[in-house]
C-alpha cells in the first residue's frame, strides 16, 4: 500500500500487517458495533461503503471481505492530519475525548467516502445483496402484522427505495406486495385452521380496516373470506 491508502476490513476477514520498509507506518483503528449508529449512518456518501459496513455488522461468519481505498488526489494530506488528531485525542483521554473522537471519526469516514476511490467485486455485491435480502425478509416475516418501511430503515439503515429494489430483484415483488402476500397467506392459514372470526383474523394479520381486508382478499382468492371458509369446511 502507498501513502494514505486505507483498508476497511470485515471483522471476519483474516489479515496480517506487513511492513515493506522501515519508513512505513501502519495505523490500525478498531471500531465497535455501537459506533456504527452513532458515527457512520448519514456520514458516508457512497452507499456501497455503507452496504459493506452493514453486512459486516450483521455478523455473517461466512463473508470475508475488505475494501481497499486509494486517494483521488495524492497531494491532499488532510486525512493524515485527521488521523494524527485522532491519535492525539486517544492519548488525551479526558472527559471530552469520547465526543471529540466521535467527531473526528465522522470527518474521517466522510472524507474517505468522498475523496477516495475504492472497488467492490461483482461477486461481493451479489453475496452482500443476498445476505441483506435474507436478513430483511426474515425480519419482515417475524413482524409482518405491524411492520412499516420506516421501521426497516431504523433497523437496517438503508434508504426506503433500497427495500423495493432488493425485494423486486430477489422476490419479484415490491415491499408493499411482499408484506401483503405474507399477510394474506397467514389469513388463508387462520381461516383454515382457527376458530377466529374474520374480523379477528384481519386484525391479527395487520389489517384494521375490514373493508380493505375483504377487498384485497377477494382479489387474491376470488371469494370473500367468509365464503372462502365455508368452501373449505
């Protein structure tokens, strides 16, 4: 690596420091998971970098990956100054250090996301997209009755459009279509196996509006929920 180059390494990726000459200096900065929400979200301009970080934080043991950053302008040494300030502040360790270090990390992460070039292989992108899809859909299936897309944003930190794109690519449905499919499938199951009333089932699968539930159920199955139940009994 040349001067001011950076590697962002997944916690599951084995690596080793190796100095090629005595004039080289390697700075290793370990970031705890809780730093992510406090420092990273909204401070990194390049979505692919955020994608990488989010997947690493999901603790996927089979994903071993890293990003190699190179400065766009080799004459700009602002990052070197920021890193030096961070190291000096870490040595200071007074009551203000915690907040100053977080502020410096924000600046560093924003700087590398906007002033550095990096590459991510197509294979890495595909693997990370699949992991994200599995994590997100598992969460939706566990919370389908009251899930909202804003809740997904708070949980996984992707923007709202990302969920539609990901679900459309992997499942052939938008976010709303995917949630509706789960709810109606569960309503089908409850009508077949439970003694709950239609209103109770509608509420249990996430629909407070009985009229809307009847409408989308009829569009899906060709009959109303009451007639559906009579046909299968």
